[in-house]
C-alpha cells in the first residue's frame, strides 16, 4: 500500500466534515484572526490579499488538488469572490490526530518544495551566466508560484498553524 | 526508535539513491552536499533527513555526510502513517520550510529589483536552496 493515500481517500475523509458557505464579497479569514479552523475549499473562488493588495486568487480545486486555507494570526485577508463552500475542520484535531490528512498535506508541501528545487537549478545557472535581471526575475516568479499562496494545491502560505503557539 | 552511528566523513544518505527511511539527528554534525557543494551544515538535534524522498517516493536530492561522529534515530517511512506525532512533526517542518523559503524568495526579488550584483542575489538564492533541500527541525517541537 502506498504511503500517501490517493485523493479519493482524502476526499472521503473530508466528506464527513461540516460545510460553511460564504457569499461573494464576504470575508472568510481576516488578518490577525485566529479561530483554529482549517478551511478547505470545496467549491467557489477566493481572493487572498495582504494590506489591501491581492496576492493570489484560489479557484475551485481540480481533481487531486486541495486548497486549504488555514486560519492563524497572519498577514492576509481571504474574501469570497463568488459563493464559496468550505469544509471546516478543527485544525488541531484534524492535523494532529488524522495521519491521512496530515500525510496528504505533507505530500503536497513536499511536491511544491521539490518542483521549486528544480526551477532553482535553472535560476542558479541564469545568475551564473550573467543573464539580465528581467530574465532572472521571470524564473523567480516561477518559483514564487510554487512556493507561494497561488501554488494551486495547498493554497495559503499560512500553513502550518503553529500547534505550540 | 533504533539508533545508527556514523563515523566522521561517512556518507549517511547518498544523492540519487532511494532508501525507505527517515533519519532524525540525535547528536553530531552533518553536512548536506548538492552537486559537490555544501549547502548546509547541521548539528541541531531533531533535524530530519530523507523526508522528501519518502513523501515523494523518489531518490534523495542531496548527499548527507557526517562531519564528526554522529548518531541518528531511524524510522521506516510507514511511521508517518501510523504515528501522528511523528507525522505532525515532519509536516510542521515542511510547512515551516515552505514559509521561510517564500520569505527568502521575496528577498531575492527585492535584490533583483534594487539592481544588486549577481553575487549578492546569489547569496539569497543559496538561502532559498538550503530551505528547500534539507529538512531542518521543528524549533518548537523536539
């Protein structure tokens, strides 16, 4: 049996969680708030902004892709762009007690680190070859997409919550 | 967990090789080497190695070599599915790295925008690489 459960197992696990719906324009998470909830986008689209500047849009996840928004005191606002549904879980119990969810989230983070690592090789060779800043900047943006909130999988860089904070 | 010992200069993990296990540094100092270049020197107990290879089911990206006699706790990858405490510890480390790498990447961007010379940009890039490539430890949880 593979270590990482496939997304169907994960989806089934999520199916047992309560749902919360937000209307277009409604705030989902606010800067500085802390509810201890893990929000996983089921349907809809949200905008993530920092100091009133939008830094990412997260749309309905595709097959095997989960957008998880974690509420920790953080520096971003999340607002629904359209009517959006989230699975709501208590972050502490879901992440600490459920290895399936934890492994799945870990695998997503690991994939992003790995892909970023591959692009980083390209970045290093560009710097080494003395390519112009505009070219180097484009590669940095590619890495940013993988590491940052618009990574498309685990959406919000606010993960992880700090269980010890 | 069982403990393995490595002598100074011994290779602990070989880049390009697949092993099924996690290593947690118990004592000693190791270096992480990628393409012949040291990208990190690690002596913090609790630092994890091999976690990306296990989670991604792929060979190790970097070589880990003991710089002095070093001891590791060893666990099979299945522990991630059976022991929530270990799984959580590793997940927290991964997520912290993602977050830190992200912040260093922002520094890279600022340096490019400021027109800094390539060697200055390169230093910030090295920091991103270190964060992406090796496990580190959860400062709050060991």
